[in-house]
């Protein structure tokens, strides 16, 4: 299937590993020129080098999403090297595992800046060009916690849910401009983040990581963690010309994990 992405430009945030790397690599294989943002310079350079080695075009950008002052400079660099952004994939790191209660206002504020305000500011910077060209895709990766809150991820559950309301509202505002805005939420995908969360749970409960992992996969109808590539393929479709009538939606890539309709 031709996704209609060849020659277009994507910006993928959190592209230094895990889901972000899989998404960026997949979009590059579709012929997109890909800008990669990540707080870890070595990691994002590694992703860019791998894309280039496979024949793709990638621009690595060290990017602390909590620093809103760099947004304009990063977009100027992307536009100079690759062209204006057609597809924006908002993918941020998660906060530390915590209960919902008893967290400092400073932690809430810092997490809100990194996970929510950054996404809004970066999207606002990309939108005028998309509107002028009458084409754009905004895909925001969140968490299954926005549907079924995950224990001990109080900050993540709360802040990621705010992005769902924002994206749904935005989708209605930009639909007539040929722009779609969708949320994608992963279940338990085999990334370093999931490994870390399993390790933290095992430590809290005095169990082995293997026990925690076995219990977790047992709750997933397909009986395993998802692969990053499986998630990236869904994002690539949402970013495509083929998905022009799909907007304002929340797409689950969870192996059937979330029990609710």
C-alpha cells in the first residue's frame, strides 16, 4: 500500500529510543525526510545514523522538550535542512512512577511542562505551515492509562489524559484545513520504559522481574508484549494520505489489554 508519504517531512519527538525510534525508522522507510528530537544527543544521533545507513534522510536534534525557548530554533533548523513539517509525532518521555497523592507542586509543574506544554507549543509552531499547505498530520502518543488508569502512575495518568482533550478539540478546529489530529495509546510494548516499570514494580512488591512480566503478559489477550514495530505501523498509517478521514480518534495498540469498550 502506498501511504502517500514519499518526499514529505516528519518531526518525531522522543526519537532516541523505543517507540520514537521505531516510528522514525518506519516513516523514513516510507520515503519521508525525518527530523528527530530527543533529550539524549548520542541516542538521537544513533537513530539518525541508522536511518542514513538504510538510505534514508534524517536530521538529529538534541531537544529538551521542557525548554520551550528552543522551539523556534529547532523548527528553523528543520525547515532549512529538510523543509516544512508535514507530519508531527508527539512522543514524550514519562514521569517517574508515583502515587497520585503527595507529590510536590514542583514535580507536577515540571512534568506538565515536559509532557503537555511542550506538545502544545511544538504543535502550534507546526500548524500555520500545515494550514497554508492544506495538509498535515498530528499524531500524539500517550498511554493506556488515559483509558484505564495504571496504578502508581498518577502523574502520567493525569497529564496524558489532558492531551486527549486537547487533541480532540484541536481535531475539530483544523479538519477543514486538511489536517488530522489523533491519539495513539500503547498497551504494554516491549521498550526500555516497560522494562523499567516492571523492574520498579518488582522492587516495590519484593518479587522478581520475571514474575511481574509473566503476570503482566498473562493479562494481555494475545499473550505477549507488543513490538515497537507494530506500534510504529499504526502511527505510519495515521500519518498517511490514506488516513484522511480519520481524525479526533483514540487508537489503542494494546493486544486487547484494555477491557473497556
